[in-house]
C-alpha cells in the first residue's frame, strides 16, 4: 500500500475516533485515563524490555548521551508517566466551558464555548514518554491524535501505545482515539504534512532541523517549538548564593532538555567574585565552559572562547556559554539577538530591575529568581504538556488542555430575525 493510502486510512480512523471522543462525558474520559495509567503500570516490564532494545540500537549508531538520556525509560520515568496521566484525569474538562457570555439588546444570548480542535498530528523524536503525554492530554481535551515518533524510539513507543490502547478497549471504546504510525518511513511524515482538511493541527517536537522541515513543508497549520536557547541573567544586585544554586540547577540537573540554561549572562560588577565560584562547581559537574573574552580573562584555564555561533547554539549537553555584560539593557539585547523566545530568567534583589526585565524580554516564559527548568506542563499545573510553543498564535509556552481547544459561538434566541 502506498504511503498516501496508509495515511488516508490513518486519518480516516482518527476522524472517527474524534467523533467518538466528542460525545464522551468528563467522567467517561477520566475512566479511560485511569485505565491507561493502570495498563502502563502493569506493562512496565515489557516497556523497559523494548526500551532497552531502542537504547542498544541507538548506542550502536553512536547516538549522543543527551539522545540516550531522552530515550531512556526506567521505573522512575514510567512512574512519572502513570502519575502524569492521573494528574490529567484530575484536571477539569475544558470542553463545553463557556469562555464568555454576551446578552444583546434584541434578546440574543451569545456564548463563546470551548470545543476540541479535532485531529492533531504529533511528530516527535527520541522521547517515548511523549506518546503517553500526548495521548492523555488529547483524550481529555476531546482530540484524536496521530502519533509519529522517531525510528530510534519505535519499540518503546509501540509498547507504550499498546498498553494505552488496551485500556481504551477495556473500557469499551474506539481504540482509534489515538493512532500510532508504526512505519518509520519518512514518506508517511510527508503525507501527514499535506493532509489538509484531514488533520487539523501539526505539532513537531524535536530538534530545530525537524521543526524547520515540518514548517516549510506543511499545508496543515503548525504550532512550533523551536530550539530552547534559554538564558539566565545574573544582575548586579543578585543574591549570589541564590544565583549559584539556580544556575547550577538550570544547567546540570538535566542538560539534554529544551528548558535547560544554555547561556549565563553576568553583570560585570559581580563577575570577578561570582564566576570563579560557580565555574568550579560547573566544571566539577562536567560542564565545558565557553566564554566571552572577559570571561576567559577571569577564568583562564580550560575556558574556551565563545563566538556568535556558540551563543546561537542549543547545546542540549553539558556545555555552557558565559558572557559578561555591562548592564541589564545589554543582557536584554543579547537575549533578543540570540534567544529563541522559550524561557529566560533574571536573578536579582532589585524589584525595578526585575520588572524591567519581565517587561522587555518577550519569551513564552520569563522568570524572576527561579530556574528555567520549570517550563513544563506538569510544573505549571497542567498535568503534562503536548509541547512548548514558542509561537505567538494560538498558544504560547507549555500547551495543556485549554491550549488544545478552540471555540465556537452558540447563539440562543426566541424567534429573532435581522431587519
């Protein structure tokens, strides 16, 4: 069967799944979600076995440590998936909620009501937990989802998907509420991108090259999650102990994710005191430092000279850019030039400096005295996320249930006609 025929079959099944979902009550959807968490828990041995196969295959292809970290599923991460699904079940159902009511002089009552988007396509790479996150969020928000993971995680994805599908069938519903594209042929991705009218929204999750390719080729609307070049500015009036703690966490706690710090900006007045202390801890954690010429002067040793390409790079690894700046304005200008509108932070005890930073930095998440590692659907109280949008339309930041809805107007009358 041709790639086009395969995708036509998948989109047809997903559309039927969306129709079934649109009729389910909140209680019915929550029942499916609870069953999904149970099936995942019961299937953990099979999931870990299939994940080990993916890791072995990826190591054979000399995949990076960051790639392997994103791919790995241990008991802790499986527990996290189960917990996440439970949290989504515990969230309120956005579908049918009234966003706005308008009463007109002619007696018409106009309601703006949340409805599902329809069929959502997710194209992702090495994170198999995305399979569970997207299936659960889309189910709760009434959307069918087509899941197309990368070849490096196909065995893990299938094991997770099979467990979730068993839960849906166990509850007596259509198992096409979510569909996994099991064939990793790139032609199927191309067919997803031209399935205008059959898929309502595409979300790519992965490296910049994947996202640019999807955006350039797609005839279906795309919400983009471009690279996460996250910066933290340590202000002249920062609490340096706090700054050290936050910056260390933002870089080393999990360097291979999009909300990790890639650049640390340090005010010149505190650089001489702050940099040697934090650099020692960063190096002890295995971080390779690339700095501006002033940073190299202060730190010397093995510090590498950073250039513009470095500052524009999402390392996703234990590599950190450092730049010394003369002012908050210079820090903001750096973020505007090299940032990716993802997550940026200021560490300061000066409220006016914090307010100015928040006002001038136009990223999807802007932090004051906290690690950028919190840009995450679960940490934001959304249960999980289908992705982190760096777009301005129609959603920004972690996309949870509400961001997976659109709306329609429901107009109530009692015989009004327009004159």
